[in-house]
């Protein structure tokens, strides 16, 4: 099982990593200090489970779990010093709620429960976009996409490894993947997990902050309410 540790305290991350080292068939694929960094790590590291703190700067553990609710991967195991969020955690589908200091046996039980859930979950089909790169037909998995930009008669797919041109229109892509893409502007779609936040400029324009890119596409007034709602609800 691939595990990502998310906690703003370095000593807590080190202790959890040491405990995971005593668990069979577990690989620590990384550790990060806040929810925003965790969102960036998810696509790259593909963890099966998160050991997730609650009180963190920026995107806290509950907000991050809200964004991940309903997914088969990663399974969420809260590791916190506070009892007050336990009910909310289980409403979000968390595997377990471990109080610090985390005991090894409790951690092993939680990991086993997460493994059973993963084994029982149906595998989600991978969606691919097909296009051309230097004249050759290629494909890119939708979960690797950072954003889609309309330009003349093509759509540019920005992803972590570069760009790809596809012939489908943004409208066709929006209709084909209604739950996997959100419109920012008439010329831009993004996968919701890539949307980290928004920033308002002095002239009133609102720009999106995207995981994995320095690009900050503009959000139109028409689409701003839906984007704000997505960020608020996760």
C-alpha cells in the first residue's frame, strides 16, 4: 500500500513514517506539510491512503477530505490530537480516526481496513484525450491534465509533461466529462482537483491558481459563482 503523510508538524510526520516502517507491505511515498501541497502530490504520487492531520494552515484536513470524498483512492485515515471532528470525518467516509500519539496496533488496524476497502472498490476506468504531438497521434490521461485552452480551431491540452493539440471543442469535452472538468472562461476548462484557489486583481479581474502550473487563467463573471462554490464545498 502506498501511503502519503499530510501533517504540518515535521516531528509528527517523522513519527508516522517510523510507525509505517513497522507495517507490512506499506510504502511511504511522501510527506507534506499542508493540504495544498497534498493536492499537488496526489496526481504525481498516486497514494492508496493518506494519513491526514486536521489542523493545518491553508487547506485543512477536513477541507481536503471533502475534496476527496467519493473517490476509491486515496483512502483517508485521520491522525489528530483532537476528538471534536470525529463525526465529520466519518460522514466524509474516512477509514479511521486515530488520536495522537498514534499507536502502532491502531495504525495497523486502520491500514488493514483501508486495504479491504480498496480491494472491494470497483476500478475506475481511465479517461484519455487523443490528439497530435509533432504530427504523431498520442493520448494523455485526463487526470494528468492541468487545463484545456481554446485557440483558433484547436484546443491545447496543458499537462505536466508539455502540451498536446486536440480537435474536439471545449463544449464537446465539457459535455463528455461533466464531472471531470469545470469551465473557467469561454476559452478554458480545468479538472476540479487542479483548482487550488483564486486571486482578485486591482482591476477587478479574477484569476485561478492551478496546481502544477504558473498559468493563471481568468475566470469569467458568469462562471465565478460555480468556481467559488466548488472551492467552498471541495
